[in-house]
């Protein structure tokens, strides 16, 4: 694997410490409306080719989706493009809802 994963609990701790992390949600708008993490920036996978070129390969990123499949695809694509600091949120927003914030709806 060319990228790392991070658990929802690990991400929560990094955010709590105020670490500079670009949390990117690659789900679609309608999914984001149902459930989201406040600090996440929505950049849907369907528009990857529009926004990927705007990212700085030197920055640190955590990508998330519903269960971690689409965000893993993004991590793999960016890793092949030379990004070194990309991580996938294991279990996505669904596991975040179970392990970190039960107020986030599951769908």
C-alpha cells in the first residue's frame, strides 16, 4: 500500500490537539448533507480531476468517505502522483459515527 490509514479515534486525537490536517470528504453533496464532520472540506470524487490539481503535494491530507473505499481510491491516485502525506480514514464517516460521535447520523 502506498498510503497509510488512520482510525477515527486517532483522527479525533489529532484534531483535538489542533494539528494542521487537511480533512477532505470525497463523498457527494447529498451524502455530506446527511452526515459530516464539521472540519472536513467537501471535494467529491466525481470532480477529482477538477480539484486534485489544486492540492499541494507537500501538505498533509486525510481523506474520508462513507466506508473508506472511495477515499482509499483517492489516496492511491494521489500517491501515484507523488503525494507522500496522504491517509485514508478507516471505516469512513460510518465508523466515525460509531467510535467517535454518535450524534453523526448513520446511513
